[in-house]
C-alpha cells in the first residue's frame, strides 16, 4: 500500500463534506490539488497544504480525481460536460465519485470515462460531515476490482469502513438499501415506542433503554430523540425518503425480489405525506402511528 | 449515593448471568450475601468476598435481595413458595427481580410482596453475560419511584444504562417491545441484504457497510454474520420469537395500538415456521425471503 | 328425503330470524312446535300452523329441536341450564343450533348433549332475515355426518345452500372465515374506490361498474352504497368486526396458518377505531384510507 | 334513444369478443359495417345482416366506428397508422375503443382523433365472450359527456351495465382498479380457504358456502373451483396480474394514494413468481399460502 502515496490526487468539490474528506487525504500525507466552483471555499484545504487550481481541466492532469458534488446533474456536468474532466488534454487514470447520485447518472459517466480510457469508481459515503470528521464514516465503492484496490488506501484515510460492492453500479444499490433499512428501522422504532408509551412508559426512558441495549446505534439515538421531542425539523424529509423507497422498490421489482416490510413502510410514508407531513422529517411517522392508536387529535406539533 | 453502600444486599440465583451481576456489586464495594440452589455455584462469588448462606430464608434477612432465576415459575417459587423469601421471619425491605418473566408472574409476586410490606422492583436486563461483564448491559426497572431511587446505585454498578419505566409492570412491556424491535430489524436486514445480494453485492460486504454506517449496532453485527453464513444455530429460535410477538401483539390489542409492521413480521415468522425453521434461529427469515426471491430451491443450509 | 317429513320438529327462539326460518319449515310441510321467551312472538308462526308450547322442556319431546338465540350465553342457558332442553324428561334425538355463537360455547353444549345421548349439529346461517326470507341464505353445518344427513332436508327448506363442514365445530370456524373474508373485501373495495375517486371517477359509477362485473356480489352492492354515501350507520360496527378478526387470527395462530392480508386488515380496523370509528359501520375504513390519501381533513361525515 | 338507431355503425376487429359485441348491435337492430384483418372472420356477422367492407378507410365513412383489437399497438395502428381510420378521406364522428389498452396509448389516439375532429370514447369491457353473450358484461366508458350520451344506447345493447367514468382516460384506470380488486379478492379467498382447510373443512364445502352467501360472485365461483382442484391452467397468469399491479401502484403513487393491501398482494404475487408460478394462473397464490402454513412440501400440482 505504501507506494501509492506518491500518486498525485485531485479533489473536485469542496463544500462542507468535500472539505472534510479531502482534509483527511491531506492529513494522511497525500499530494492533493483542489478545485471548486466558488474558489474561495478551497481556502481551508490550501491552508492544510492543498494546491488550488483554476480549472477542472487543469485538475484532470493528476493521477486520481475525487469528485464530491450535490446531484446527478452536477456529476455529469463536471465530467462529461463542456470544460469537464473528460474534455481535458491530459486525463486522469481514475475518477472516484463520492457523491450520492442515481445509478443511471453513474452508469452514464462510467461509460463516458471508460470510452476515454479512464477508470471510474462509484464511491458514495454514509454519514454527515461531522461524523466523517470524527472518523465514523463508511464508504461503499463499486467499479473494477483493480481500480478499487488502487484507490482503497485513500478511501481508508477518509473512513474506517470501506467495502467493495461489485464491478459496476452496485454501490448505488447499496446506498438505496441503506435508506430502505433506515426507513424500516424508523417505523419499527415508532411502533414499539408508541406501544411502550401507551403502556405508561416515558418515551425518553424507553429510547434510552433501547440505545443502551445491543440494538442501540448512532441512528437510533438521534431518531429516538426526535420521537421523544416530536421534533420533525427535517434532516431528510418524507418526500426524500419516499423517493428512495420508490427507487428501492423499483430495483426490487426489476430483480424480482419481494420486499413485504419495505413496501408496507413505503405506504406508511405515503400516509404520512397524506396526513400533511411531506416536508417534515420522516420521524413524523410517529404522528401517523399515534393518531392510529387514538393518542392524538390530529394536532401535529 | 454514598450512604447506600452500607446496606446489606442478598443475591438469589448464581447461574452464569447472576454471577456476573452479583460480581459487579462486589466490585462496587457492596456487602453481598449469596444463595443458589446448587450451592457450589456460589464459589466464585465467595472468592470475591461474598458470604454464602444456607437457605433462602436466611438470605431474606438483608436489606435488599436481588433475584436472578430462569423463568416465571422459579420466581414465584423462590418468593411466594414454601421456604421462599416471603416466608422468612425477617423480611428484606426490597426484592429486585432481574429475571425475564411474564408480566402476570411479576404482578403476582409484586402483590404478594407488597402485602407482606416488601417493595418490589421488576428489573430485567438486556444483554448476554459476556456483554454485561464487558460493561454493555442495559437494565429497565419498574416499581415505585422511591424504591427505584434507592436501588439505582446498585443497578448502575451492573450496567451503564438503567432506566425507570413506570410504577408497575412496565419493564416487562419494555422487554417485549425490545424483542418486537429486534424481530423487525432482522426482517428489515433480511430484505435489504437479499436485494443487495441479488443485485450482485457480496453479502459480507453489504453487512460490513451497514455496520460501519450510523445504522450499525452490536445486534446487526452478530445477526448479519448469521445471514452471511446462513448459520441458524439458535440463540433464540423462531418459536421463541413468535412467542414474544404473540405477547407484544396481545398487549397492543389490549391497549388498542395498531402495529402494522410488527403484525406483518409476526406472520413472516409463522411462515418461517411453516417452511420448517421452527427450531432454528430467526435469522432463518432469510431463507423465506430468498426462496420468495427465487434464489433458492428450498435447500435450507 | 320424503320419509323425514313425518318427524316432529321444535323451534326454540322466534325472534325476527327464527320466525323466518321456522316459517320456511312450515311452508315445507313440517310439523313444528314453537317456544319463545316472550310467548307473544310465536303468534305469526302459530297462524301458519305451528303449535305453541309453554316450556322448553315440553318442546324437548319432539324429534329434532332447532335453536335460534342471540348469543353464546343464551344457547348454554336454553340447553344445559335449569329448565333447559337437556333437563327434560323426554329428550329430542337431535339439537340443531342455528345461532352465531363461539366455538367454545358450541363445544360445551355439544359435549353436554352427547353425554345425554342427544346428537348436536352446529348450523349457523349467513344472511339477514330479509335475505333468508327471499331464499338467499346459506347454512354451514358441522356435527356427525349421519346427524347432518338426517337434518339436511329441513335445512334445505330454509336456505338453498347447505354444506357440511366437518364432524365438530368446523362450522363456527367457517363463519369466522366468512367474516375475515368480508373484512378483507371491504378494505380491498375501499382501496380501489379511493384510487378511482382521486383519479376523477365518480364513486357511484365505479361501484356500479364493479357490481356489473364478475366481481359483483350482494355484499359489494350494499357496502359500495355505504362508501358512496359515507353512511356508516352500523349493521356491524368496527368493534364487532375486530372481534371476529381477533378470533380468526387466534385460530390461525393456533393452527399455524400465516394470514398476511387478514392481519393487516386487523390493524387497519384497529386504526379506524383509533380514528374514532369504533361504533360505526366498518365501511368507515374508507375514512382512514381517504385521510391517508390526503382527501379529507379528518371530517368524518 | 330511438332516433339514434338511424346512425350507421362500423365494427373494426371481429375476433371472438368483437363478434359477440357486434352481434349484439345487430340484434338490437343497428346498421353495422364490419372489417377484420382476416376477412373470413366477418362471415358470422354478415350472416346476421352486417355489411363487410374491404378496408379500414372504407369503414371510416360511417357515423360511429367501434374498435376491438388485441393490444395498444394494434389500436394505434388501426387508427393513426398508415391506412388507419384517421387517414380516410371521410372520417367518422366518433371512435369507440372497446379494447383493453394502456392509458398512454388511449391518450395518444384520443389526441390524434380530436386533432382530426373525431370524438373518442375509451370503453373497455369486463367479462369474457361467453359472459358477454350471456348478457353479463359490463362496460366502463370515458370521454366527453356528449359523446358518451350519444353512444350509450349502443353500449347498452352489448352489456346491461354501462357507466361513464370521466372525460378522459378514467375508464382505463377503472379497469386497473378492477384488476387490483380481483387480485386482492383472490388472496383473501386463499387465506380463508387455507385456514378453513387446515381446520378440517373440505375446501369444496367451504367455497360452496361462500358462494351461497352474500359474498358470492361469478368470479369467486370460478376461482374457488381452481383453488379446490389446484388447477392453475392460466386464464390470466401471475406475470399478467403483476403487470396490472405494477400499473395500479404506479397510478396510486402518482396520485399519492397509499394502498396497503394492494401493495402487499403485489409482493405476494411476486413471491408466487419466485416460487415458480410465473406462467400459471394467479390462483397459485394458494400454493404460496399452503407452503407457508406447512401444508405442502413444495410440490406444486
């Protein structure tokens, strides 16, 4: 793994998450060039030793370029678009996309990159910037095995958990599975919390016990607090979660995998939306459950 | 909290779990008398400073007696039975039951204790002996608040998480909720693992990613391994889990709380039993799912 | 079948339904004695040729006594109770119970009858009095085959459909299955009606089409009208239907038959109760669905 | 209604169903011209008084043309395609499509027709040819109200039930709702039949009772027989039913209507496919249920 440290890296997209991730590469002793649409945002990384470049095509001259942008359209633009990475005279050997984008966009960019002789690794990350900074992120990568093997030392500087999910867009599927799981856990937590609550158990005590047990997780700790406080300030709202369930169930349908609980939770998220919680955090599944249990008079907090 | 240390404690039931728990009280500097049906099993605690007594009624002379037995019938026997705690001349002020028993048995013993002027705290623990020894247990207690307040310093020597769930049998309900939650998480994990697997993702990589993410927990780590290896050596078999779902759904019915996902998982556990997995670990829910997805030919490993 | 006409029949319980049923026996040329707690209610049957008797024990002197009472307790009272059929000096050869009672009550009365040398046939009827009068009832009977064979000519005078479900309490199970089916059909109708309605189809047109199709039934015609008019005047309220689902799912659990849709509908009925529709007709499942679809503001008609 | 009889009608597509339907128009005294790709198939109608024409464009000269073809592509071809109805010099005033096609195809043809000044009525029929011939079909039509009013006398010659579902493609949605309902009824019947069967009730007796009750319908009579005999010769196979559930749930998702039971049945149909019943009749849902109840050893009949 040691030899890889001499490679020159590029980082495209230095928003909050990109800054944390690229910072981890610098902390690991890597040579990193950075570019961002709003160039001033590269300053913190430059202070840490990064070289700021003026254009995407200039960034393309390094060995491996990491991309961290907001959405599918952005990824397509900064790679296959005019002035994008693949339009440069000197191309990188590998593009590593860490953004959360659709499988379709990922496949499109992969095809364009490979046509240009550039390997592509789809490497979305789980966790918010604070968690990643704290060394608690997880990365799932997919693309050719040899590409993965060459990039994994860098990904390991960013997150303690890095796995290889397959040769193509499997990492996108894994992220969708992750979000299906998150939605199901939330509904499950909502059901037992409501049952305990109606049985006279203080919600906070219940959630604390679950978190102190083998079932406890960082996620349940945060989501449990939202249930207790009926605080539905969205980190991820019901419409966003529904979108991931749309994608997950469509993938399951195509692969012919029946998902009984996932499909039921999909309908319950839709029910929450019908009850007026579209723009609120999906912890509002609690409101639907509590109404059904006759515990509320339809007065959403 | 300091003054409480001068109280004399008793420990009834020194099987594997009781030994770990009573050991924690001794480590915390408590004065502990112990009794066990098979008296030789008290030896490790005596080595740590406990005093072995010859009969339950002798144990009854301390201030607080903790009980850790196997089942409802045992609890009833060692408390209200002939030669039981409540038959002693000198009664303890408090009985703390740490066993996992039914709400009915708990209520019966509570009533008998209170009739005799003894306070009763139902305090089941979550976690296996190794975990509790490792400082990762969680205790949920219910009974009068003042009783809880007096006992909590001792419970805190045993487990880092101790919560008060209510004045009566609420802790029993919480344990049932815990197991409903555990069953739902398992089915949820089964669904997404199967989807990822059919999409070409190695099961082990998928489970590792989930565990490295915010959703990861001690439970998922263990259960994920069972799914990957299709190892259904029971820690808790489908019939046992069905029993807890029977109890949970009965409680929900009585309290008029609809539980859509819990009731579906109940039916899926029944389906696993119908497919021949009654005596195997409930991780075998994976087999039902994989068959439904056309991935197996009915060949349970 | 002809020889059977010479048997003397008794009818116990001449409420609205009992009157219609006993009337059919008289219309068929049978010799019928009748008894009712409020004796004036036997008048219409006496006009048709029935003989009114003064006591249950007097009624017991005939060959076959049919019973049509309101509930389990009534059946037990008029058979095994003081002054009941089985306390008479001269006992009938067969008791045919047409009431809708629990399997437990049925088994209890059967055992008592058999101990006294009297055969027992559990023969509940489906349909309301108007329908039965109109020749559209259906009877499901269970008890010894030879008893059934002897009684079937009389049952056939009452209803065009008569089936033998088994040697013991199977007819009670069939009635529960009938009601599970009825609940599921209602929820199914609610779902498609709501979907069509939100898609711009007038509810009445939709229901008319379904009823004109192969799927149409007497039940859907009546229930469809309730959905269209949002008229929840109870014929059978949500609590009654929940009770039948309680029984059906308990039977399924005992027999180890998973019922995914039944158990979901059970939870939806509970949800309707939680939304305040306990005492209204179960057609109010529409309200829960329409609210979930964002079509109502919680304003039940 | 009388004046309408003077209109000249055309019938395009004289397969088995088209022949029955056009025959009903002739029986009603209408003036009908007919065309079919295989011209010999028009003979039975000609015998009844129809005039056979040689081309679609010739047929277009009448006032109202009814179309009964196999699939979406056929409808598009015979209307907007080369030599199709809309390519004729003299156009009809109304096209009535009685085929079962997608909402998209229907909307496309409607737009083309309206652009050419021709009104379009989407009028699918429920029932097979034998039932329609027997006077038990049902038609759901959508299109402009005035067009419907003009055509309804003819539709009423074909089927006793004719409803107007809305101004555009609502009739297509109604047909999908009809099939969702049919799938749910089947699963519901499967569940109660299995429960009764495991409780010792002969399947045939159970199904006969249900059919004799208010819940009975033509559909249940036929499907019940398939369950009893485990005869899965497809009239409509699981893949076809899954397709309709795909469409129905997609429509529900777009309109934001949660469908809990429909979505569960969708997953159960997928499960049947995973168990190897893709090409068999959806009555094979019984096999999935019976296996789950431990009643079969995976031996599909």
